[in-house]
C-alpha cells in the first residue's frame, strides 16, 4: 500500500496542509527504514525525485542521508535479509542503494543540525522527531549567511595581518630593515615573490628581492623602468594599473628574483605612498600554478602598500634628519684636544641632560701658526642649557674664530664679540675665559682673561693650588664691558685648570643638596699635581659626576693646560726650525 495513501493528511497524522506543507523552507519526512514519507512543495522543487516511498539515499545528498542514519535509523547493506512487501514497495534495488531492515531500526533522539551543499547553494538541515518515530528534516538555505561569515572571517584575517604588518614595519627606523620587512611580508602573505623598487639614484635602481624561500637580497641594477608597465607611474605616485594589463611572459629579467624558478603567472605593480614623495613601488609575483590576482587581492595589496610606504618614508625621513643633525652636530660638539707646540691640552664635557649631546658649555683651542706664536684657548658658558643654548654656543664659537687675528688683544676681542651679541636677536649672555699660551723653553706662559667666568686654578708641582687673579664683565648683557688680564707661568708638571660653574655648583653629596664648591675642587686638584692634562680633567669630571649622582645638574666643562715634564725642540733635517716633542 502507498504510504501517502496510508497518511492522506501528512506523515502519520500531521496535517501538512495546515502546518508544514505550505512552509517556505524545504521539509521532508523519512521513516526509520530510510523511506521518504512526505515532502512539502519547497522540498519537491529542491529534490524532484523525493516522492513518498522513495529511498532517501537515492534522492538527497549523502550528507543528509548519513545524518538520517545517525538519528537511529542505520542503513543496512544489501543481502541483510531484507524481504517482504516493504522491499517490493521500495522498488530501488536496481539503483544499487543499500536497503534497511526495519527490524534493525533503533529509536533515538535526532542528531544535531548538519550542513552541506545542494547544487550551488548550501543548506543547514535540522531534524525533528515526530510522534510516530519518523524524522522530519527542515532545510534552511544559509548560503548568504555562510558567505557573509566567510567574508567577515577573511576581513578579520586581513585586518589582523595589516595590524601585525604595521607593528613590524614601525619597529625600526632603518630604511634597509624596513624594506626587508616589507618584501618578506609581501612574499609570505600576498604572493610567491615580492620586489621593492626604491626611487632611482641616477641610472641605478635599488631593488630588494624576497622569493619563496624568504631570503631577502638587496641589489642595484641599471634598468629601463618602462619595461614593466605601470612601474614608472607607480614610482611617481600615480594609481596602479590593473594586473590584467601586465603580460607575465614579457616581464624583464631584473624584476624576477634569482630563486624564483617557476614561470610567472600574474604580476601586480602598486605604488608605495610616502609623505608627499613616493617611497617606491611594490611588485608582486605569482607562479603560473596559482590563480591570478583577483580585484579584491589587488585592493588589499594597495592597503598593505600604503602602510609599508608610510613606514619606509618615515624611516627615510628619519635617516635624512639624522644625517643633517650629525653634520650640524660636528660643529657644535667640543673638539678632541691634544698637545700643541709642546703644551698639553685636554678637555672634557658633560651635558646637563642624559639625552643631550650639546649644550651651553663649550671650549676650543686655536693653535698658533708655529711654536713661537700663541695658541688661544677659549672656555665659555652660555646662559641656559639644551639646544637653545647650543645655538648661541655655535654663534659665539664662530665669531671668536673670525676674530682670531685680534687674539693678541683680549679686551678688543671681547669687545667686538660683545657688540655682535648685543646686536643679535638673542637675549642670552655668555661668560668666557681666554688664555693665550706659548711654550718658552721648559716653561709655559699664559695670558689669562676672564669675562664674567670663574677664575682658573693652578696646581703647582708641590700640590699647592692658586687662583688666577683675573675678572671681568660677562659678554652680551651690557654695552660697556671691562676685564683684566693675568700673566702666569707653568713649570714642568704644573697645570692650569679652566672650568664652568656646573662643576662648583653641582648639588649632591651625602645629603643630596650640598654644593660641590670651590674648596672641594681645589682639594681634588691638589691631588692631581704632576699628572698629565688628560688625567686631570678625567679626575675632576669623575668626582663632580659622582657628587651629583643621578640628580640634575648644569653642563660641566673643564680644560687643562699642562707644561709637560719632558719636551724638547727637535730640528728637522738639521736646517729647519725645531718643534717640541714629548
């Protein structure tokens, strides 16, 4: 008897006309033996062969039939003793579908929802047990939802990649390192190989390659950029050309990494946008065995390139600024001092800030033209500290150097320097100590002038410490200034120490707020009797730094002028005038 005739109102008493029969979702009912009991109109459209009495496994995808078997209606293989009217009514033995013996059916709860394809759509099938023990399968088309979830998962994955790429790219301000990270990330996540093309330097084109093995190679080639469509435009910052416009077979050899042995199947050229100026171009290569770049992949490559270009541009800008700073810094940093014409000179400088390299304290030694000419020593302290003070420091040093022809007259030199500062836009002033130094036999003669600066100290051979009697008006604060010049002599082993107030006014010590002071400086200098100039400044600076500890302090500068113990004139070729040697 036909199952549909046995249940005219639906599956074993369920009224399909008033309940699920008109449902917009495909619904089909199967019994424990795997026979189709009933289907609604939507299911009949989706499964045209699913008619009452049909063998379920023959009319629905395997994933639904397998799930139905797991609900407590396992299928049996042919030859399991299937006989009787059920086998005749099924009429499916010719199709080879396995038969199910009703005696083998085990009643149980339906399984969880299952998911699978039906044609070009995907469905989620929900089982429900009827009162008669049949299983009703509700099919929900979740194609759009699945596609939306896949798209969302893809976007999350791409967003995570871009976030990680940004972190990796911004972890270094080294241009070469940034290019290596860009090439490696692009080759690993976007393509099989990547090439970074930096802006050309004349006829040389800097390239950074990364192949499938992840190794990065830097190279400079002489190449015609027009050989690769869109490359010259990308280097000028113009939008990229679609990848379908690029013939992979026509790519120039210098674009392909040496270890990329497979034929190129597709290529993408996209600019690396920078800060106002393009940072270069990114070339992505895929082998012929992989799908070509899609439009969405090209868009994503541009998103990555924008981040990489910004990082490379920042690194390049930092490198340029660092080079400019280093060039300017060379003229602001104190010079390395050494012996000049038989006189030892040594200097040491400690800026106020740990991150600073220059400040308001400075010193210079301008050697005389020969042993008989005086060398000019300048030690100064500009009001303030940091970069602002360093700017005025550079101006003072340059002005003094321009006034060297007048160095014999300290008062005139200071007057001209004072006029230059008073007529400038700077509101800062400077204190100076000048010393004209010349060697005469075993003695070193000095003319010392102070312009508002602490008076130098002299340590004699026996350890006695004297203060040079010189004073004067600071420079750059008043139109009229005055100063006095002292004449001193140094015997072999004796030292004249010039210092800035950062030494004596440094606060620290056991109580943390006590001045280092002139007396401690004199006591420390007394222990330096007979030492070379370099040892004197090292000792004084070490004690002062230990005194202030980690506390704040002003700039500290010291210059030592020492008459060496042993120095004599040596003639050159027996004719020319001799020079002092230690």
